[in-house]
C-alpha cells in the first residue's frame, strides 16, 4: 500500500514539474461560495442520474472527492459515505465540509489515497454506489483507474462516472492549453486571459438568458474555468469506448448523458450484474 508520505512527495514533485494541476487549491476557493442552493443542486444531480429519491441505507464511495460537495450531498441524502482524494488540499476541503455540516459523524469518513493504488482500494471493500465525476481522466492512467474501481462496486451496485468527451483535434488543443497553463505563472495568466471571455463571459450570458445562475451540479463559472484550463493530466474518451469497456466487465448501462459532441464530460451510470 502506498503511504501518505509517499503520496505527498509524489504529488509535490508532479506539481513542481508542471505535470499536475493544483485541483485542491481551486476547490479551497470554491468552498467560500458553497451554500444550501449549491448543495441542493448537487443532491438533485445525484437523484436524477441514479434514479433515486433517497440514498438511505446505501454506501457510497466518492473516488476523488475534490471539494467534498458531492460527498456532502450523498450524506445529506442518507448514505454512509467514504471519501478519498489524491490531492492533499482536496482532502482538506472534504474534511472542512464534513466539519461544517456533519461534525464527528461516524457515517462519513475522509482519507487520502490514490485510485491508481489497487492495494489501497482493496482494503476499502465494496460499495452500493461508486461515484467519480470528472476524476479518472485526471489520473494519468484513465483506463487503469477505470479497471481499479470495478471491484469496488458491489454485485448489483451502481457506478456513476463522468469522463471528458473526445473531440479529436479540439481535445488536442485543450491538452496543449493545459500544459501551457501548468508550465508557470505566465502560462496561467495567458491562458486565463485568452479564454475567460468564452469560458466565463459567453457562458454567463447564456445562463443569464435562460435564468440559470450557476453551472450544473452547483459549481461556479469562475472556478469551473480554472478547473477546465488547468485540469492536467488530461485524457478523453468516446462514449462507445466506455460502454464497451464496462460491458466487458459485467456492467449494464442504466443512464447516459452526453455533452452532445461539445467540450465537457459524458456521464454514465452503470449497474454491476448480480
């Protein structure tokens, strides 16, 4: 099993080499705007995609918990929740939300760990629901991460994942953007200044015209922009590739929401055959 000290050292080296985005730093800023409206939006996202009204009596594994918002949403819906993340600040963010809303709650546990570490995962056991939204494509080994979460889903359980859509040449452009963004302060400034008019300005106008004040799932446009620009490592996939991958491993598709060929994530809910 990989120790936390080894994870800290490896994460620090990746950040210093420009090989990884500081996801947790972005989430730490997002916590300042977490409120009941955003939490309710996260809860509704889980209800809609999983086809449930409650998670009472169910266990949830949040793989790459990030801000902790969806761990919180699952816990508020009644689940017993286990959250982990590779990024140390993301772990702190999840712990902070637990402190705010479920202080000393034994039904919600938060740890540091890597989805690429099968030994770590094996000691967690299996869960009714394994949730990993927008995470596995940031590990540097997307399909390895996908393989590793399979045993964590109990027989008859659900797997809810979201993975970046493959746009061909456009995805290769965004890969270049992310590499430049993570190369240093100048790269971050240039990429943010160049892309903000679209990623924030145009999208804000669209949401204002349609009466939507926040990004789907309770996010904010501003923090979502930095997550998109900086999100590295970065891998993409086509829906049919992911469908085939999990069908070959004993899963059936229950729900699918694609991004319609645009940038963003395709969302999948699979059920593992009993």
